[in-house]
């Protein structure tokens, strides 16, 4: 912990607080409400975010905060916390462990820190710029696979992609790769950063879902953009992530 920045220490502490709440409420048959966008929310989402916000704002009161459930507080600096307290609420509600807490820090428009905590599944990944990526305390790196024909691709949230111009090209890419999977949510990004799979494609995402994992994948040596190859921003809604050679190859294949 001594080598971690104060911001990373705070994010890890906040994730630990949220993990305790999520474990306590998991499989407790919580009431599910629908937000205006028809996505589900439970008391666990709200309680986790309030706990995270309390930790982060106590330590960095001048930083901004953008949360999935409690909205945005604009701070006095160029630093903005991005928080999804339970990414995978549908998994949480249906009582399978594919949910996580996502905490990222954006500094002057650039993502600089990410914590991805999946307490019931049993994985904690984190990274900050220049410090490498870690999964359950061990340093991780993306694969060295350099051919699409040897690659393992995981895809998720494909509804928008399926109704768009890239769908035929996506089908051609699926036909080329070695394996196609749909791990989804945090898991395929953890697997990508650890070198277990090689590419991830998603549409219909929110920046809060993927900001932390973007830092983790890039610090593990990978690349993380939207499907058009642009860097992530607050308005990003799609993902193309991979190791260096395969990201470029998949980008060309989808163009």
C-alpha cells in the first residue's frame, strides 16, 4: 500500500466498504425498482454508492463525483471520480456473482486510476497510470497473441451493434477468431488484462461501467477504445479492447 497514491488508497478503501455492504445484502431478495431508463436499482446500489462517496469526498473534498445512483457533484479541480456501485445489478438481483464495484478517477479528461472489485466472485483488480495492473495482488499483463485466427473474443451488450452498420463486419470477425465467448461485465476485462482472452467488444455501455477497467487493461499493456478507435470519454457507449496487435487488427476488421 505504501507505493499506492493517496487516490488509489482511497479508491481501494471505498471499494472495500462497498464490498462489505454488497456481501451483506447479496441473496437477500431486495426490492427492485426501475429508474427512468428502465434499468433496475436496489437499496444495495444506493447504499454502496453512498459509502463510496463518503470515503472519497472525506479524503478529496475538492474532487468532482459522478455516480450511477446519486448523480454528479462538480468539484473545484480537474479531478472527477466515476463510480458505478454495482455494475451488474441484474446479476445481483438474480443472485449470481457477476457484479462488481467500479471506481475510476478522471483527471483533466484522462482516465488515470481504476479499481474493479467483484467481492462475491472473488476478484479485485486495480491500476494507476505508470504503476502497472494488478489482480488479487499479482501483477498482470495482456497476451502476446498476434493473429485474429488464434484469438479468443468475448462480446457483450450487442443490441445496438446488431442493428447497426458494423453487424456484418462483426459476423466476419466472429468467423475468423479461434474462440467466441460472452463473459460480460467486469469478467472479460479482468480476463483480457490477465492474458486469458485477447479481445473484448461491447456496445450499449456507459462510461461508468468501463472506465476503471480501461485503466486496468491499458496498464496491463492492452488498448481500450470505442468501436471507432477513439479514446474513451464521458459520452462513450461502446468498447473495443485488446492487446496491441489484435486491437489494431480488430479495428481494421470492423471498419
